[in-house]
C-alpha cells in the first residue's frame, strides 16, 4: 500500500507526529481542533485509538476488534470499512 500523505509516510518511517482533529466522529472524547500525539504502530489493542491510512486521509478511531483490526468512531453506530492490514500506521498516545 502506498502512503497517501506525508504524515502517513512519517509514521511508516518510525517517526511520531502531531495532528489536529477534524470532524466529530470521536466526540465527546476528541473534538475538532484538539491535537493528537501519534506514535507509529503495527499492532493495537481493543479500546485504543488507532490511526489508519485511508483513501480519505488518516482516520483516528477506536479499535473494537483485532485480527483483523476493526475501528469505529465513538459517535458512529457502524464499524469502519475493513482496512488493508498495512493501513494501520499508528496509535494515539495522548490528546490535548
């Protein structure tokens, strides 16, 4: 899978990054304008917030299942479409 953004490329190269939240799918935990500290990851646990490289950019959603990784926004009733295994690029360490 090719990286679709500079942020995804940085995570794949092993660099931690900061990104600003856009949208409300993780409200009330994350709000548009919050900052995320993201570390590279190739595996995640249920309950963590994973960062997935999608056709629409990076998406930070809660992990609801692993093997395969399934994510969902906290404010969204349905799971996200299954991503390719290599689409997982990071996990949220903290937010502010």
